[in-house]
C-alpha cells in the first residue's frame, strides 16, 4: 500500500467504526415516488422531488425540445459562448416569481452560494450564519475570507447580541440562513430577521432551496403566511421542487449585474445544458398554472405528523430523530423491509446525537401509504 492508500484506508476504517461510512447505492427512479434498489421496489420518502416534476411529461418534453434545438451542452461559460437564449427566459421568470428586479442562474445551488457570498463579503467584512444553515452557505462564507460567526438556530436574541457587539467593527455584514431548513423542515423567522438586518444596516440572504415550488403558493419561504418579506437576496435551487438542475439568486438589478461580473462560479463555470434550463422554465409555468398542486407536499407531511404524533410539519420535510447513528441505520433498514426508502441521516450532516430519518413528502404520495408509514414510525421506531 502506498502512503496515500494507507491514509485513505485509515480514514475509511474510522468512518465504519463510528457508523458514519457512506456508500452510493444504485437507484432506479421509476417515476416520481417509486424506486428500485438492490432488487427491491420501494416507495421513496427520501427524495427532494416534492412535486414529482422530474418525471412529468411536459417537463421532459420541454427538455427534449431544447436538446433538439440547442444541443446537449452549452459549450462554454456564460460569459464566453455558453449563454444560450433560454437563460434570459429563465432568469426573467425567476425574478417575476420572487418579485425581484433581476436574477442570475448558476450551475448548481452549491456553486451559487460558493460564488455569491465572496462577491458580497470580503476579508474586512462579517458573515453571520444560522448554525443549521446548509453546508454550502458556510463554504461560501469561508471563501469570502471574512470573519464568520454563527447564531443559535432561529434565535433572534442571540443574533441581536452578535450584531450589537460586532456590527460597528465591519464595513459590511451579511446575514445568511436557510428559508426552510433542509434537515429539520422548520422555517426561518424571515420577517424578524429582515427587520434586524435593516436595524443594523446588514444584508439578509436566504437559501430557499427547499421552499421554491412548495411554500408561499409556490413562490417560496419569503412569501409564507400570505405576505411577502422583502428579503434583498433570495437564493435557491432548481433541483428540488422544480425537478431540474441549477441554482439562482434574485435581487436588485445592480446586485445581480455585479454577481454576473464577479462570481467566480459564474465566470469560470460552463453554462447549464439547455435541457436543464428549459425544464426549469416549464416547471415554473406549471406551478403558476396549478397553485393548488404546489400545496400538496405540505398537506401530506402534516397528515403524516398528525397520525404519527409528531409536531405539525411546517414544510414537506419531517425529521424522525432517533439520536444514535446505529439506531438511525436500523430504522432505515426496518422501513426498507416494509417497502419504504427512508435514508438515515448522520453526522456531520446533522449535529452529533441527532441522527435521524429525514422523510420528505411529495404531491403524489398515496394517502394510505402515508398512513401506514406513520403507524410504523409511531409504533415501532419512536417507541424505543
């Protein structure tokens, strides 16, 4: 064994010892909810395809038509020759959905956050993040080379204390948070966060990866509760409820123009394939035409939590926290034996001691299957 192989094997052995080893299981997604894995057909509750649009005929047709007209790939970065005509249409649609002046699309949500934050915050600035923010928000904050602080999850008093103690020392302060938290499914108090940002002349940025398409009539978490919170920086992805691929940021025209010019993950990344962009446009059109359809994932999640005796779901994401890594793996296997796919989520994705099943609900999950899943979780997993 070379020293490199010994290094890798040592790390792998340690992960296995702590029940943190991960492997990629080949999974055939038959449609929006059923999968085939290891020879078994399972009903999946581990997919972010909340509206089941990855398999929707109109979305697939739009992607196929784009390939026929524009080709399989974009050919270069957007600033060279990769800015095919579909980009303008998608960015216009996203800006309209988010009620913003402009939008910029990225190759993925991770690339978006890795590129946006270093444009807005530099070595002399401060980034303050909710402690449960998605990993790519922290990656972008670290790439900014600025000072990074965290506030306790959804704790407005703690955030106020940090702002009062540190704001004066930095030219610019950026507050970042998920709109819908990806592992807990709860919502950020965006109205109060935005008010705090205004009070201290800070800028609020939300990652709405889990909100677009299913919250606020499909517009996302900034529009929950029948009102809009004027968040100046609304970031999100096109790979979850939208059913395609990519990331975006919506904001004012000057901010978006600056991001197009300075975000390294735009400047130095090949543009998205035309098929992905066309699929996203078609999905946004469908959500606008059928707003009632966009409400189904949260309705089904709430039906599950009510029957399972869990706190009412705030989003399509419901955590079933069991604590121990091995218990999470055992619970996942139990559900697989019952015909359900429910992945075990372990550290470092979630804090130590909070290993869980992360259940995600989609528009097309059958009600009787949800009831049976709730009974199994209530009677055979949560009782231990």
